[in-house]
C-alpha cells in the first residue's frame, strides 16, 4: 500500500521524551576536494537542512561504505561512477571532541515515538527539513540526528547541527581514488554495491606523421 506523501511534523515535540544515543566513534564524511571536511551547510538543498537556514548541517556516515553510498550514488538505478568524479572528492575521518549526543531514529520504536515512519529518510526533502527543525528545537538540545541511510538502511548516517555539535577533529583525509590501500577499499565498496567504475578520461593517440598537415578536429579528444 502506498503510504502517500510524507506528513508534516507537529509544531512541537515538547512533552515527548526522545531517546538520545551517545556516539563516540569516528565518522566519515565525503566531500569535494576543494572544501574543508568540517562544513555545516545552510543551502536548504539537502534532506535535514534547516528550512529557515537558522543552523547549518553536516552529513556523515558511521562507516566509509555509508559515506560513499550517501554522497556518490544519487540514483540507485544508475550505478556507474566515473573515476574523474572520484578524483574530485575525498573522504575524511572525523571525531568529536566529546561524544556526539544524537536523537535516535534507528532503534526499534524510535520513529513511532515521534509519530513518523521511515519516509523522512527517503521522501519529500522539504517536509524532511521540517522534521529536522522540530527535532532540533526539542528541549533535549541534541547535537544532531542518528538515522538510517536512504540507499542502504542497514547502515547509519548522522546529521549534525552546527549550533550544537562539538568541535570535530580531523583524523585523516584521502582521495576516493587514491592509490594503494584506498584503491583496494574502493574496489570492495564497488563490489558490495555492484557499482561499475568507468575511466572517462582518454588521452588522444599521437597523430601519424603523414596526417600532421591535416586540419585540426573541431574538438579536443581529451574532453570527450
């Protein structure tokens, strides 16, 4: 049965006792190579962004598989990833200066407690942002949300509120397509999610001497 559109949350969850989990392990954030890993966005483009941009939100996974599937794969029907894209992104390992206090939306009964189902993780983003705001404003004053990945519900993701989260310490940062052990880990992730990695940067062969005087092509073969 189609559950229909995601309903908006109540105006307030005050009076409802929320469950908070303390997360004291590293988290993994995938981001553009041009950005610092600790970035709390206020664009209102992503799932749990503040609908009024009153606080920033940082997204991360509790493991590197979750960081990949949440940030690299946008459409599950298209599991082709280019190496050119991977070369522009890195994965950072971060850890809070203290344990993260997160509203638990993962454990059995946690969603019904707040009057929701799994749709905030996968349905209309505008309504999901309203859920972010009402959970952010709850008197428990949590650092963020602990929820299931949209594309891999067996894994957990984290959305941290910029006005509450503790300082995040960077433990490591490496390109997704870095050589060495990272390349092996990437192969494991690709195999697990049945993703095809495609090399899409081709170097044009040298022209034979006999064709050197011919007109140039109207495009650069390296940019195809």
